[in-house]
C-alpha cells in the first residue's frame, strides 16, 4: 500500500492493520468497511478514532523522535477516507 507516494507497510501500525484486515472477509458496503477499519484501529491501538491528539503506543516504538506516536485524527481524516475510496473503486464493493 502507498500513501502520498511512499510505501506504508514499513510503518508498524500499517503493517499490523493490513495483517489484521486480511483475516476478515471484506464487507459488502462502504459503511461496513469503514466500521471494520475503525474497529481494527481501536483493537490495535486501544484508542478510538475520535481522539484528536496523537497517542503513544509502546509496541510501535522502534526508535526515532516520533516513533510510537499514532495520530487517530490523521487516520480518521486521511487514511480511512483513502482506504474507503480505494474500496469503492475496487471490485470488493460489488
């Protein structure tokens, strides 16, 4: 998966999100897909997407200044809508 032209699977939360979602059958509607993404995000981070401030998640801390910090706001406003738009454009929604 790429976001803004860069591979995202090197980022631990992206990789874990992909590994987790691959275990599910994709839902038949955008609403169910969005709900599944939200559920998995909260399951992996312990944080709902409604949280607006970045949160520190120890398991994603692998060195570096911002390592381990996850932005639910970024996921809610950028990533989830991107994934939903890709879902909509794919054959998975049909």
